[in-house]
C-alpha cells in the first residue's frame, strides 16, 4: 500500500506491504456543517462561560490579542476579520488594538512573516508586534514558584484576548487556552520554571486537571488576567473544524473534549515500526518542533523497535539551548541524566529525544546533512522508503508497521482490551 507523508512543502511516499500494516492513525470523521468563517462567528456569538465581547470591552480601552507565531498552525488570518468586527461593534478603536505574536522562546519574525500570519486586513488596520521577553512586567508568582513576567504590550493592556489552536501537547496536556500567556508571552526564566515540571509523570499529553504544569499555566493566566479566548480545533489539512470562545477555562475544555473524539487513538498493542510525520510545513521547520510528532510516536512503538521520523528541519535544530545539548552531549544517556539535575528550557526537548532513543531507534528523513544527523545520535535516511527498508532489514520481514501521517495531532494510547477493530486502525 502506498502511503504519503508531508515533509516541508513536499511529500514522501512509501510502499508498505499490506500484511505488515497494522493501520494508519488518522482523525475520526468530524461533522463540519458550517464554513470556517461561519463557525468562528458562531463561536463569538455563542461564547462558553462568558458574555459576548460587547459586554466585556468598553470604548477607549486598549485590547491585546495574543496569538501564535509561525511555528504553530493557528489560522490567525482566518479568525481576525470576525474578531475585529466584534470589537469594532463594541466601540473599540482600531488604534487601541494590538495583535501580539506569542514567541515563547522562539526567534523573532520578519515583517513579511507577521503580515502573512495576521492577514492583510489585520496588518493594515491594527498594530502587529512580536512579544518581547526583554521587556516584561512582573505581575506576581504562582504557588509553584513560577514568576508571572508578561511582555509589556500584553501586561499593560486593559483587556486581553487569547487565540490558539487546541491539539495535544506532550507535557502541557493540550495546547491553547492560557498557554498563549504562559509560555507564549513570558520570559525565559518564567518558562523554565513552569516547564521544569515536565519530568513529573502527570505532565503528559491528554492530561489537564491532574497535570501540575497545565495548572501552573492556568494560574499564571489568572494572575495576568485573560478576559476572553477564541480557540479552534483544526483538521488534517489545517481547516477549522470547531471554534469555541469565551471563558479561558470553560471554552478551552470544550475544545479539548471535542479534540479527543477526533484524535485520541486507542491501540491494542504497540508496533515494531512506526512511520511518523508532523504533516509538513510549518510544523516541521526544525527538529525542535518536529520532536512533537516523535514524542507521540513513542507511545505507539514497542521497546527495541524503530521510529521512522519524517520532517524537513530545513531551519536546523531550531533553538539555542536545544542545539547545545544535542551537539555537545556525549551520549543520549548523558542528556537524560543532565535533565534530572539541571533542567534547562530547550534541553528538555533534547532529553525527550534521548528518552525516546532509550526505547527505539530513530531513522530520520530530513533536509539535514547525514553526518550532522549521526552526530546527534539519530540515523539519517535519504527517503522514507529507504528508512522502512532498513527497518525491515533490522527487525525482520514480518515486522508490524503503524503509520502516523499527522503525528503531532494523533495521540496513541495502548489499551489492550480494544482489540484490532478497523475503527481503531483506520485503513
């Protein structure tokens, strides 16, 4: 069977023998009766746990809209027209609105990148800026000791509206909600304090109210103050399937529950070989982002198996500390040992890759130089087909294969009692 996996703006194709293929983890069908624009306008007109924006904002108030940067698939340009119409109808002036791209620990963006993300209307009508970790306001501390240091453009606004797409996050449980504030608009020290809780077993994909890291994020959001959110769940082709607006927690939880009906995938047993991709650009710009798909694949592969990771990584590793850990550590084991005594933001993803390497080999299909890939403990492969052939050569011709073409979105969960029905393994 021929399978296609997104890589950058292109596709990697691979032939998998049908007898070996356990299945393809894809999203369950989701009804989308409305157009994307109509769905966004419906959510704004029917907010969850909060009144409409017209009852929250007042003329003369400044409004900060916080949204994702270019490393996230949040379709800001699609939702801004409806959101701006709602704000203007409430009497908010264009000059009082600022769209803030939440960079977290990522690089600053070019004007061209910001313009594309914002959409032409927002770019022309309101101020659009990156968050600035070097210009933050200290608002307090969470119970866990995380400083609530928020970029000035957000902290000093009268009202704050958070945008985001909701998908699984390997230690925050889910993206979206208050995550736009923490880590989105915070300092590196604040992000590091929050993310240090990733080593706790409760900090994992799909966990919310039992997740100490997610609870710390939401406490930081409460300290800063979030007046309203507009979040979306995207389909496999980045189309808006569902939107929710309103209270930062209630609207977020609504979309998390919806996400589970589409992307949570119970499996009866792990596979020998997992082929996984982020689905292409922009999610595989660098290894730092591509790691998300790798972490989800880790839940689906057996001990001693092989993960074929497909991702362009055309911008390299993608983060300074992550790069330092990956390029200077003497072994994967050293990274795992180091994270336990010296947590560093960026190093946490290097340690996560190292922990995956303790379970399975990683064959990487990317635009990176082969010698460089070997130097960071991964096995370079020229194509997905070559990688699969090598995995069969290593594990035997009867090795089972599981495909995850949108690995950052689909979350495998081994539940032995599920059996092997086709509603679990969608072929």
